[in-house]
């Protein structure tokens, strides 16, 4: 018996078990506290509840102009969502003129709908109520710091609006400083004045600044965000609204987890009964696979949905199937008189092409679903792709490594370890 190989095998098995325990139950030893990895997984709308909205643009634009308008709408929606402090929103274009917004975890649904869907109009008006520029004329709005470390808002106008703004600021700058109201340009969002800066000089550069003695970093940032996100380029019609309760999501998630635990446990037991020690190897590799998948999900900040859970279960089946193919090839080679060591290398070589073909075809399907699908279909595709790549790694690398260790433990009884006489 090769003691070194036995110790290495036991060490790897214990390391995987410890990793699984920490990942799914967390760890709290002394002053060290590690939360479960599952708490870092972002849940989709169908799991944690929230708001689902679909808007349709009322526009006659086509082609590149329509694309530009829809990209601007999506960006504005994203800025509005960010200003609400929401996490993991899904904002995607559907078809030519529709935008779908998913806001997981939102409790104040009506407030979210009101903020997201309002077709805001941002206007800069002179004291007589004349339009100077609109939100469409602003390319950017950022918070900057002056020489005295005080915040101000720096705007950047597009080329077409600079002349109009220069004319208005030049006219107002010539007026007496008292009363001040005669020299201000009101910034109005949805009919509400959000700022009324006084004009002190003519601005020809197209880069005006807004200063205030009361500005803080927070208030200046809020004003800049409102200016950037204020104006939608087109009118939007809300054509679908749905509020999904968290209770439904929790129920579905709990049932999915229960089903996964039962299914994986039975699967692991089946592998040990049929394939003996190689079945145990497959179970260890499967655990590594599950840890890898969740690690990649957290690393990529991917959102898990119910269809995504289905994709993970499907990829688990493919991971086990790859091990079954490998073990059957090894048993066939042992049956022809090859030693177990040679049969392992030969079995992996023969199984590799079959595993590669099966996984590549599924991978292509996943890529197509991601490219052309929307919403839950994309979530399914992302987790399917992650699952397939991780399953190939564990089947080809981890399983082979562990099987080589098993053979080294006791070469005389290696056939018995494989369930063969």
C-alpha cells in the first residue's frame, strides 16, 4: 500500500468536504467568521420578488437613430435605478422599441414604478419662461472640486446647443445684479425646479458650471445625476407591470433546494453502489464541480433565477454522465486485459472525444440562447454555459487526478477497487 497516495487522497477528500461545509453553511471559529457563499449569490426576480416592467417607445425613428434612442433610454433607466440604491437590476431591450426592467428585492413597488417610468422632461428656462436648452442638449454632468475643495457641477453641452446657451447667458449677465431672480436660469425636471443658478457671465465654451454655497458632495452628486438621467429622448408607454411577491420566490427557492439536495444525494449514493471507489471519486469531483460553479457565479456577479437553477441541475447531470462514460471506458479496457493504470489513461483518451462532442453541442445551444434570448432564457443560458465548462474541467482534470491516486494506493487490489473481479 502506498501510504503517501492514501494520505493525499484523504487530504483532498477532507479539503473538499471542508470547502463544501464552509461554502453552504459558513464558518465561525474563534474570531474567524466566514458567511456562507450562497449569501453572496444574487437572486433573480422570481426568487426574491420585486417589480417587472415593460415599456414601449412612441417614436417614428428607425435604424441607427432608433438604436441610439433606445440605448439612451436604457442608460437613463440604469441611472435612475442606481439613484434608488437598488442592486442587480435587469434592464434590457426587447425587440425594436421595447425595454424590460426587472427590479429584484423592491418592496415599494409603486414608488419604483413612478421613478423608473416617468417620461421626464428636463428644461433650462430663462426668467421669462423661454426654453434655453433641454436635457437632450446635455452630453454630460459631473461633480468637480474647485481650488478651495468645494464641489460644483460641471456640464458639457453638445455643439448644437452652445450658441443658444451663449446668447442666453450673455443677455442675462448684462442685467443688474438686483433682483437676482432676473439673472437665473431655472433647471426644471418634470415641472419641478431642481436648481436655479445665477448667471454671472457669458458662457461660450459649452461647458457651464453650477456653483452654490450650500453644495455638499451629496447634493452636488444628486443634482448631476438628475441632470444626466433627467430627460428621456422619447415618450414611453407602460404596457406591462407585474409585482412578484417574495413569498412566492422563497417558496420556489426552498423547494428547488430541497429537490436538489435529494436528487444529488441519491445520485452520489447510486454512483458509489454501482462503481464502488470510482463512484466515490465521482462524488468528490461532483462536489468540486458544485463549489466551482457557485464560485464562478459569485465572481461574475451572475443572477440566479429559477430557469438558472434548472440549467445547473441539467449541467450536474452532464457532469455525472461524463464520469459514467469514463468509468465504462476504463472497465472495457480492463476487460481486454490491460492493467488498471493503463486502462485509466486509455479510458480517458477514448472518452474525451465523446465528452467533448456532447458538451460542445450543448455549449453552442447555450451561446445561441444567450445571444438571441431575453430575460429568463438568458439566465438559463448563462448558468448552463458556466455549468458545462466547470463539468468538463472536473471530469477531465479532477477525476483523472483522483483515479491515479486510487490506483497508487494499492496496485494489487486496484481491480477490486473498481468493482471488478
